[in-house]
């Protein structure tokens, strides 16, 4: 189990390609952890990653008002990495999501390779069902915005919204 203060290239690459899954844990002011699955994230460089977080969520509340310390568990293509760091709101309101999202940057303090020796791991992936296919376009726009790191303008892909009941859950 190796420890470092930078994300290895393999982890950065996996966070920037494909539809990987991770876990985000935040802690409230009472020390209670809150963990949930995240899929909208990108590596900005070896020491920073960006995550899209719903501004109505417990995660956002914890990071922005209570405790900026976070832990992430990323299931990369062939490796598993645990990341500890300090989160900050980089952009209060992302422009592409059809709901209130913030771009959270995590300054990485510690990366631990959780990969087990002699165990082959194939990172989990997800895909949208036909009923949720419209989310792929929204996801593309969100990931492009995260990838930009909010350092420059990103051309917004056309996002088609459909207000029919049940399509946005």
C-alpha cells in the first residue's frame, strides 16, 4: 500500500476518461460522516480534482459551512485510490446542470493506493437506461465544465431539456 501526496497518472487518467464511480465522504460539525456515490468528477492536475456537488445536498452544506475535510474513494480502471484533502467551493453555481450544482475543488493531501496485490480489479462503470438517455448530454456538459477547472470559458454543448414528469429523477 503506497502513500503519496499526488494522484498517480493512472488515477488521473481514469478520473478524466470514461464513466468511473467514486465515493465522497464529508463530515458535519458533530463529527458525523456522510458518504455517497459520485460520478461527475475530473482530475485537474496531480494535486487537485473537481467534483460536481448538488447545492441542496448534505455534502455541500458540510464542505461550504461546516468542515472542508473530505475523503474520496475512486475505483479507477485497474486500481483503487483513497484520497484525503481539503475541499473548497470553486464555483458556486455551475452553468450547465439543469439543477443547482457547485464545482468543488479538492486539494489533495494524501493518496493511498488501496489496490490489493495479485487481485485484478475492473473498475465499476455505469450507463443510462433508454428512459434516462437524455442525461448523457447533460453529463457531457457538466464534465466539460469541471475539466475546464473554471479557468476559462467552455463552449456549452446544446442541452435539450424535457419537462415531462419522471424524466429528471
